[in-house]
């Protein structure tokens, strides 16, 4: 297909004019026009899954026959109006995909393309049995939050006579979220940037805001209000599956609510498990969400290698923000092709549990008021300053039940302490130190704007911990009645604190949580610009020779840690009090 070139300096885009038709089976008639974001532009943007890239379906575009993919053809066929043309932006057609310069330029405009569209149409799939039933349930629950989920409570949801206690209705709702659109990377940004979103399957349409309101209503009636809590006692298992599906929508909407409060690294990590045809799009596909210092962090450049993209994002993020927050995103299995300080978003699993932990980073100040001045001294090597606090002596892995794991951790905690009733590094009672370590010194509460975190300075919340222990020790199903909101909050915090970690003790008697791949001989360090401590592995083979006069030591980064007694700049104060200097450290 021959494209008329865009004027890239004028921020031009192509718009697709879709001719009307009463028949979804008739041939698509289309034409292009050019528009510029320097002026007013009226159009709607299509969000869909490309699917099989083979062009097999003919359309008439500007008087010429052009082949397009099956998925795009299906979406356009159902998006046609009966009586007037529809003006759309659809990436596969409106971007000359064979022109790398244009493709790169248009990707850089994605934020504007989706945020300035009058409407974003998320085309899921063609109509399937049950899609209209699912949409009707969303419409009812989203438009009337007084509706109960189950009968005989009144008023209650009734879709073809079914309430949410119907396995069939729940299956239809689950199927709605099982379409590929919900697992693709690009659709995240397309949804989050939209002024308004509608979801469409075939000719069936439901408003995105109604779906959000329906999701809130379901959680309120089933959990918050408790009036429909019997729904949670489910033998089929698909109630929990439905709640998981609804959380997909919640996670996407969290961008709209928290976009200004979170950095671009958070969003890349949070959605890294989603699929992208080009793995570089796991970064490029979310750049439109960048705010503040993150704007222009990198430009979409498809001539750059995959690892080159990820490496550039990491180094520039540290340089721009002068902090080491990105080291808290070193989770899961990582490729050995990458430097240890670079997140591996290509192999990352679900980030949800880690997400709760990184949200609490601003509450800590392990390195005091220092800033990160790590500089690239060679490819894959960052030089900066830090304090090597201590060496790991022992660790305890998660094995068996939660109760057994905590008991083993408690034994390790007691073994490494000096005689007496105090935790020496903080001067607090051991019982207090133990529980504050278990929960990572964090407390969580849930409000309308989502979870809120705060530091726990003492055991004023000891009763909640005691309730949690009682729940833990009571066998199922007897423990169901003990699972109160307090217990749920403690359980959430402890799960977040310990996820992907093991319990450690150090040579000087510090205790805490460290990356589960750590081992005896690894070191706990406070690095300039780091809000929390990190666990490093000495790379002695890389250290310069004594004759070179270079005293810098080389380390690989395993990840961040919670270490009781060094979370608030204590080691920095101690260093300054004795007139010491920060050590030169190289991360590889």
C-alpha cells in the first residue's frame, strides 16, 4: 500500500474514514485524511488485539483493494455506523508499519493520540454466547449500587432471572475478561489515557465507567458491607476467579487514579507480565504514561536492541531522579545478559505483591538525605558510594506452613541475639523487635482511594498481630470466622514484606528480610540515594589490583531488604559521628 508521507514536524497523523453500512458482511469502504495535533482534531481511537499478522481480508481503501488482518477487519466491520461515516484512528492502518522512522515518530505520539480522542473503543472479540448477558450485568450493577448480588435480598441483580449466585452468570463475566485484549501490553496505555472508554464485542457495547462502578458494587456488597458475604462461600471456585478477573480492571484503573504519584518504572514493572509482539514494547508501550522527570526518559527507537532499551531506562532513571528506587524493582528470575542493577521485565512474573512493598519506599530513609550520584564508568558498570554495614551469617527459607516458617525464623532471631531482653541495635524489647521485623514495620489500611501505608513505631497494634496468630493456628474451616478486617490487614502486610524473601541474621546480630537468593557471605549495604538497604554480592574477581591504586570494590545487586535498625539513616549518622567516609562502590 502506498502511503502519503506525514509531516512529522507538524505532529501529523492519518485518520481513517469508515463509510456507513447497514450490513456487517459488506465490503469495507475507507479513505485516509491527514490531521495535525497543532490544531483541533475530532476522531475516535480503536484499541484491539492484532492477532494473526497475516493480511487476508480485502477492503477498499481510497479506491484500491488492500488486505488487512482478520481481527482488524472484524473490528472495523462492526464499528461502522448505519447512516454516517465514522472517523477512527487504528494503528495497524494509520501508521506505515514498514517505515521505521514514521513508526518511531507515531509511537512517540501515542499519549496524544489516545488522550485527545473523543472516545476509545476497546474491541474485545466478535460476539460470543453470553457477552450480552455479561454486559447487562455490568449495566445493572453499575447504574444502581443498591442492588444486592443474590436473592432473596431486595432489590437484587436479575439478568435473565440470574443473580451473581448463578454459576452460569459468573462464567459469562469471567469469559468477558478472558479475551486477549485484557492480557496485551499496548491496551493498558490505550485505556489509561482515554477520556472515555467503551468495550465492544460484535455489536454489543458497554460503557467502561459502568463496568468500574459495577466492580465497586460487587466488592462492596460481597466484602465491605457483608450483606452478600455468602457469595464468598463457593464450592465451584469461580467466585474467587471472578474477583481475580475484576482486579484486572481495577489494576488498569489504578493508573488513572495514581498516575501522578508513581514513576514510569512502577507501571512498566506492574504490567511486565502482559504480552507484546515486540518485547521492546514492554517499555515503549507505556512511555505515554510518564510524568515529571520520567517524560522523555527514552524515545522509542526500534533500531536499539532489547537489552539496550532496558539498560538505557535504568541508567537514565537513576541519573534524572538521583535515587535508587529502581533497585527495589529487581525481582524474580533475571537474565544473566543484564547487569545486576537492571530489572528484567522480559521474564518478570506478577508484580502485585512487590507493588505493595515499593509503595512504602517513601516512608524509609536508610541513606539519610544523600542522593544517588552513580555514574556509568563503562558499559554495565555504575560507580557510586555506599556503606557496607554487615555480612550475612545465616538465613531461613519459607518451607512448610506459615506457622512453621515463622517458628523457624523466630528461632534464628533468638539465636543471633546477645543475652538479655533487648534487641541491641534499637534498644527495644525483643518481642517488639520481632513483630516489627515480621511486618516490615508497616501497617496498612484500606480507603476509597486504595491502600494507605504507615510506619509502625511500637506495638500499639499488638492485638491485631495476636488475632492474626490465632487465625493462623486455627485449622480450616474453623478459622473462617476469625478472618476479620484486622487479620486481613496484618496478613496482607506480612505477605508483602516476606514475598520473594528469606529471613536473615548477620555477623553483628542484625535481622531482617533479604532476597531469597542471598547466601552466607553476601553483604548488607546502604547506598547513597537509597531509601532502603540492599543486599550485594562481592565480585572479588573484578576488583582492581592493589598496584592500580584503585580501591573501589565491585558488587552485584541481589535486591532490596528490610533490616531492623538501619532503616532511618542510623548507619549514616554513625559514620558521620566518627568522621568516616562513604566507600567507593561499583555495581556490575
